[in-house]
C-alpha cells in the first residue's frame, strides 16, 4: 500500500529552487494555510527553496498578513502570476516595488488555463481582456518595469481577434479538502467552495509535478463514497493532516454549515440595510433586475443588491451567482465573499466561467472606482496599491447588462437623506469621474461597439454608456446638476433630458419592488432572436385575470410576429404564471390562433406541476401540443430545428 499521509514538513521537503507553485483558495475561503506556513518556516530556517514562481487565481489571503501573504519574502519568490491581489497585499507590495516579476491576468483566464495546462495545450485562447490592460497593445498584464516577458499576444482564429495567454507548467500544487484516505482520494464536504482543485491537481500531475493535499481528517481506505470524491488519489502525491487552526473554512474564522450546504437557514433572519447612500445605490441597481435573470454580484458595494433583493422578497424570481461556482442563495459579503448562504448548486470555478464567458449572465453588478468620459473603468490599480482584476474582466465583458455602482466621490463623503431628498453634507476629497484612468479594467468603447447596456449608478445620479460616451440620464431629488454633479467631475458628460430617480429609492419603507418587477410591460417580456428565428416570451409572474389581459397578450404577440413575415419558433416561460379559471379557455383559443398564424413550433416550460397540468389540458383541448417542459433548457432544445 502506498503511504501518502505525511507531515507538512515532509511534504514541503519536495520543493526545489525555481519550482512553480500553484496555490488554491478563493479570497479567504479554503486556503491551505498548513502548507503555506510549513513552506515559510522551511525558507526562514534554511533559505530554501528559492526563486519560486507563484500561481494563484482568487488571491488566497485575508487582506492583511495571512494565507498566501506568507509567500512575501525576498528570495522565496521571484515571479507571480495572479488574478486578484487585493487579499494578498504583501505580495502586491513586492510586485509594485519591483522586487519580483508579476502579472495580473483575468481570473477566468487563469481558471481555464489550469484546464488547458492539464490537456497539454500551450496556452489559453479567449476574447476576455480585449481592450483592457491585459491586452498586449496596452500593458499585457505586466506589473512594473522589471516584468518584461510577453505572456499575452493577439491572434486571429475563425476571423475573430482573440488573446492567447501562454500557459505555465506547474511543479507543485497546494490544494485542500475535508477528508482523504491513505490513497489520497479527497472530498470537500465541509468546504464553502470546490474552487478549481481538480483542474489544478490534473494540470500539475500532467506537468510532471507533485500534488500536496491539506485535509482536516484522514479516513479509512475505501470508506469514501466515490461520487463524493472530488480529487481522485491518482492525482495526489501527499496528504497532510492540518491543525484545526490552520484549516478554517474561512480565514475570518468559524464554520458555517449554511456555506457548506449542510443546512439551510431562514433568510428572514437577515437584517435589512440601514437607509444610507449605500442602500440608495443598491436600491437603484435593483430596478435593473428582471424575472428569471441570472445575476453576478461583485465584492463591496454590489453586495448591497442581494440585501435589497432579500428585503423586497424578490430573490425567488432570479438567481444570484458568484464567480467561484456559487449558483443561487445569497452571496456572502466581506471576507466571506465567494461563499453563499443556501446555495442551490455549487460547481467548479472554471465551469462557472464557461457559463459567464459564453453569455450566460443577464446582469452583472460591480464596483465603480474610476471612470473616464468613454465609460471605461479602473478597479485594479491605484498608485502604489494593486487590487488586481479578479473576475471583473470576464464578468463585465460578457454579461448582457452591466451596472457599475459606487459613490460619486471618495474619501470623506457624507450624505444626508432628509424626507426623500439627497443632501451632500461633505463632498469626498477624490473625484471618481476623471479624464484619464490609471488602468483600463473595463473598456467602454469595446462595450459600446458590442451594443452592451451599461449603467453607472451613484447616490446622486445615473449615467448610461452611449457610442459617444457617458450620458447623464437620472438625477436624485435634492441634487443640483451644476453644483453636485458637474462641479465634481473632471469632464462634462452628455446631457439631454435627465429624469428624476424613482422617489421610492430615498424613503425608509420598502419599495414594493416585487410589484414593479412583475409588472413588466408585455413588449419588454417578448423578444425575437433573428439568428435563431426564435421568439422568447417571459411570462414569469404574469397574472392573467380578465379577457382584456388575454387580448393584450394577443396584440403584443402579433405586433412582434407580423413584421417578421414568416413563421417562427417560440419559447415561453410560465414560471409563477397565474391565470384565472374563467379565462383559461379564452387564453387557449388565443394561443391556437397565434400558433396557426405565426408559429412554426412552440415550447413551453414551468417548474409548477399544477400549471403544466392546467395549461396542458386547455391547450390539448384546442388541438395544440400539450407537453410543457420543466426547465428552460429542455424547452430550448425542443424548439430547435431538427
């Protein structure tokens, strides 16, 4: 029998000078602290190993001294490739001081790079990063003048301009899980995230390297359920049993069974936000939520959107996600960012970025630090401070709608909310809307060219991205445009006819956003995709109580279909759809007439078994296909041409 269970010191003895070490961990979640501390101790005692290259994605640290910050010793590392540096500031300081070579690449690209390295590919090809600081025509992701090697290049494939990111073989991987047996089979049942531990282990093993797994318990060989094993023993060389204090679920401390999906907790227990400028901004952003939307929320100010959605009782109408693989539930905030309370599913980070990069996000809400006249955003570098891009580039570049949120100025801003009016008590010292930003983390011109809807939401106004730059479209009550907006910007935006922001945003009581969310106009609920020759009807939450409601749907559908000039396929979302018994037959007759005149095929779906039965019977009585699917994926497949 192979004996893979060793001490941390024995495992770390495998490392040699110039090795490339890949460290798992997303922010403060799931950091292999036992292994990192053992490496630091060996280096401080012996001066070896030296000149390591460190590779990480989500910045495994605590924004201070813990986690991967223990790598920050001159001589221990010579080079770093990372996605997010905000949680590992000690490494960031070394990079900015020119003590090491350093690169900042998009988190999703690094996540996919693990997988591509495992496949033996020379690198990763992606559209992500075009027009941003990782584009080699700008900075190529390099940090500091001492970093000279080009890791990113522009290529053309299939007639499209893309970026090629050079991969790097991995010598040693630090990963962590919950349980492992003597063969190295590892599970993650008490972890908040699965991260990319499988992809990292596979990439390392196929690079000829060593995989060291840190766990909190050793179990008998053969006792782990094979479906629960995340990393098979064939990929693991050493297993290290960690001290409890070095194996916290999160570096902030404690263990949350809700993060590990061990229990579900009542969301009513979550306290509403106090009414201040942060809540005002989150409330305005919440107006961009749509039924059935898939949403990503960034760290910091965007976290308030989840709190507002929970307070307004609209979480059930949409799905919140976070880039490390969380789907559903309420994303956690602060040092716990990346985890989620009551998640519906948890997938690997590279799979989440497959979904994001392919256009799966309906809405992304992220932070606003610096913005220029073209709508480009910097959130990654500010003077000597290196934050890094993290997943920001992947998310903003690929989401259908992007909402940037942040206060209008920074540094000492004080805002009063008096009787529904906004009053600036003390202006912030730093302007956020500037002529030139330090680094392009989001390219406004690229987004405008792609036709993306982009909003910039602050406590006093809202801007919209246009092909000609930023346009002021909304102003808060009590705000003077000249004094409170234009005088606090380094450039003048486009101003046509800005409208008042919704008055409910500034009042203490709940906004009754559910009523607004579910009262979307029929025109907004219906869209036609010419490429697929398919119309999508979003009837989620729609109430049909009278014959007039039926007639309105009929008119809206005919106005959409008639100009197309040919029969089309239709996919209809009936989730939370409600229809009065008295008009079911009228509704079915209307659907039959529309189908005869305009539809070549129709696929319907709802998670409600009762609605599938009720509508199915009514449609069948009219000679229509009665099958109503349970998921949008099933309906979309059914609506595709054979």
